[in-house]
C-alpha cells in the first residue's frame, strides 16, 4: 500500500450506478475526502440488463460529481481488482447499508484481497437518510409514475421521467 511520501492514495468506487442516487453521491463525496484520487468505476455486466446504457450512467455520474476535482468516472468490464490494478489503485470503496450487505461485501473483499494481493477494501456506512435508498427502489418508484427526485440528483430525475414516460 502507498504510505506517505509522494505516493498517491487512489481509490476505486465500483458499482452499476443504474442510476446514481444521493446515497451513491454521499459515498463519492466522502471517498473524495479519503483519497487523493477517486475513480468511480461503472461496471458493465453483459449478463444484466440495466435501464441506462454505460454512457448514460457515466454522464449522470460525471454530472453529479462535477464539483469534486479529484473524482473521475470510467466504465469497465471484468474484475474490479483487475481494473483497480490497471489504474494503480490499491483501495476499493464500498458502501454498507445492511447486515446482508456486509455479509456479501465481506466475502467479496476477501476474494479481492486473494485475487488482487494489494487490494484493500474500505467500507463506509451511509448517512442515515440514505440508508434505505437503492437504485432498484428509485427505478421502481419512477416506473409507477412516482416522484423519485428526493433520492437522485435533478438531472437523473429528468432522465428517469423520460425513460418511464408513457409512449
């Protein structure tokens, strides 16, 4: 792990961000404080069918995080540890909302440490007001014509309305 000197503490915050929520943005902002550089890594998984394309998700995350000078956004395929290694990042940032999240994330962190020997996972608990917010919840609310604007940045709320507008 980088220690002191001129080494850069670079972290990767991976996820699908389909779409980015205020809960995600909370972690991005807090990760930006923890690391010299934070890469928000949008996972592209061909076995999943996201609502938004990788490019749309990247645009939404970039827009939401534009006030953070040390945050960049990239899309990737494959293992998070391989992506992190390719970017010189030794830290993987993950949010934990529930005990169930912890159990899953704990196993993934151990596997990442085994596969990517220098990968350290940093867990952050969400602020209380975001502890129940998920992209799935946001999409469900929007799909039924509900107002998801309290859970997502304004540009994301507009895109959700466009996606779910009656044809």
